[in-house]
C-alpha cells in the first residue's frame, strides 16, 4: 500500500474500500450489484436514510436544517448558492482566501451582485483576513473554511449578522463545528467524506426561496429537499461509499476522535518543517491548515526562503517515491509541496514522511 497524501480525491480507510468492492459484486446479499440497484428501491432508501442520519448525528445538525446529497461537485454550488439565495436587488458578501473562493466569487458575479469584503490575494493567499465588516444588508456572507491549495484554515467562524455560507469541501468532519452558526454548508465529498460524485449540502430551511428567482429545478434546493435527494437519479455508488466511511468515523468515536487525530498528525509535520533546515512553511503560523500543509524547500544557508534548485526538488521527490509516498507535489498554481492530512490518513503514514524529510536533511 502507498502513503497517499493527495489533495483529492482522497484516500479512504482500507476497510471502506474492501466493503465497497464487495457491494459491487453483491450488495447486502440481494444478488445485485450496488451499481445496478434501483435508486427507488427499499434497499437504497435505507442507504440514503442511514447516510443522512449519520451526517446529522456526527455534526449534531439542528432539526430546522435539511441535508441534501447532490451531484455537480463543490463547483456547482458556486452557482447554486447565488441562484437560490441572492435576490436581484441585493449584494452578496464574499471573503477571498484562495482559488476556490475566487471561483465562487466569479460565479456569483455572473448571477448577481457580489462584493469582496476582504482578500489575502496580495500576499499570495498566505493568511486569513481578520479585519472586515460584513454589510448588514448583504444577502449572505460566503467563505471557504479551509483553503485546499494554499494551506490556510479558519479556526474561528466569521461573525456575521447575515446568513453565513461555508465551502467546507476540504475540512468538513475534520473538526467540531456548530452548525447553528451557518445558513448553508456545502462540501464535495471527495476531500474528506467519500469518493467523487456526491456533494453534501446542509441548509437552514428558512433560506429556501430567498432569492425569489425562477431557477431551473435541477438547481433549486427546494426541489431536492422536497424529494429527499431523489429529485433525479442520485450518485448511488458515491452515496453508498460515503455511508461506509461515515460508519467508520462513527465507530471510531466521531468528530471528537478524528479532530484530535488530525491535530496530532498535523503537528508532527509542522514540527518537522520548522526544525528541518531544508524546508519552510508558506502560510501564516496562526492560520496553518491541519488538512492541507504547504511548504517549500530552501537553501541550508539561508534564513529566508531561498528556493533550492530544481534537481534538489526532484532528488527529494525520488526519495519520497522510493518510500511509497504519493501526492505531495504542490498545486500547479502554488508550487512547492502540499501534504494533505485528511481523516483517513494513518498516523503511521505521517511518520514515514517525517522520517524521509529527516533522512533528506542528513544526506543533502
Ligand atoms: C476541491 C474543492 C472545490 C471543488 O470541488 P469540485 O467537487 O471539484 O467541484 C471547491 N472548494 C474547495 C475548498 C475545494 O477544495
């Protein structure tokens, strides 16, 4: 087995892969594959009900919220949110903290008025803005709770008097949150919940129809809520594998357990980055993400971040590869390295990576 630090689709626990493969051959002794059962069957109804119940219990979701399992990824939500929540005579407020936040802003601006109230773009998105004023008449405030590409994370939920909308694609269920702080939470499953193909949306019911717009049914939250995520064929297999992963998380002790484990793994790597003379972290210390850890290689001599020659990077990557580590190259737009520390990543994998970094420092 490899040590997979890829940013997404993510690794899942080995037992989830094993159970999922079995269900492809014979789902719950039905004599049918999970890939061929009807999404209207009793068997699948039980799957979707259990998945919703687990999302609700793991995140302790209040009763006046709906949970939806949709297709289209996090990216489709960039458009669905303004379509559903942004009235024509209103403005939506956005916090710009990275590539995904920017894409959400661009989509909202095509649909209505979107205003960026704070941005860290001028500093290569290396920190989380702390000083901003949310207009009290904004339709909503949108932010990205973890910035997958740049390795920064919000450790405090932004204060907002208007409905708060959060893209939690890369940190949902990695730590405790209070759902009642939010109007809407969305997350593509493939960063921390399951395989690609399903997107979880958690929405306060009072926000239904807020924009007053006439929108295609497929993009209308109300249609999906009314149909209990069966407005059309849902991503059956992706929902099932997500269910297996949610059961795994519940079995281990839920968010309290996993949040602690994630913190331990992140600290192991940040300690090594800070101690090792060949590496340097790229994000502001207080905003360092526990999910996506970004760093650069530097010259031994320099206190500042002198980039090492390309052949040093490839020498490191060779050592990494020889040790069965995959997926640590930085995002194409950010460079350097990015190590993703999602829920299913074992502590033992992080230990291997840290040892490889130590070995590299000894040798070069
Ligand atoms: C990956 C990612 C997205 C995009 O998700 P898709 O499912 O590929 O559309 C959006 N937001 C964040 C924070 C992400 O990490």
